[in-house]
C-alpha cells in the first residue's frame, strides 16, 4: 500500500504520525513518542533564534543563534499520562551556551512550554546521573516556569508556522 503524502502540511503529517505511534504503542511495538520531534523542535528553535541549524554531528549544541550563542535543544513529548518526574534526554556535553527545554503536547500538537536555561542554571537545577553519564532535567522543573527565560510564545508561533509548511521547506542552515 502506497499513500501520497507530498500534498499534506507538516501539521497533517504529524497528526498521522501521532496516530501511527498510538497504534504501534497499543500493539506493544514502541515505547516512546520522541522521534521525529527532536529534529522539528530544532527547526522551530532556529526560527525563534534567527539562527542556523548546526550539522547533526556537531557535539554539544544544535542551533547557532543570530547573536552567536550555541543553543542545545531538548524536547519532550507530553501526553496526559506523562509524569512530572519524567526527564528530558541527558545533557552529556558542556559545548553550549544555553539550553532550550521544550514541552510539546502530543495530543494537541502544540508547544506547552519552552524555557531557555543558562549553563549555570542547568548545573544548579539539573541532576547528574552516572548511569547515563549526563545531567537530566525533569518535566516538572520546566513546566513550573520558575527557572530560565520563557520563550513559550515565540516557540508556539514558530511551531504553528512550521506545522503549516507544505512540501517545499527551506531549512535554516548554512
């Protein structure tokens, strides 16, 4: 069976993908929600920062902002059963200037929250876990909004713009 997806917007593609993930999870075949959310969050972040996506092999950061800062992007898909104690993927490198933590409501396909933390804030409020050899930050810490700079509104705008993109996409990179 072949389905022509070329005429769909990014938002429509993600809605189909979300349904596929739900069905695969119901069948016990997958356990997470996170791919391709990371790449999409990086794309939207590059729009917010007026910057450029770095190459995938770049260690420590994902976006170079217009003002030259190195931005590490961490995203977590949130479902209604996501526990506040859930963590973002570990930070294993200090090659960034700021880390942008993004929570995406997977049912509504929208940005719930986005906060930029400095490296000092990550060091102070994150927790190093030896078994993953990295620092983790919990969903509740980002959701609370008590730490960092709130970039939720511009990330929501960039996310909505990205979801409306058709098949011809211009990637913000060198």
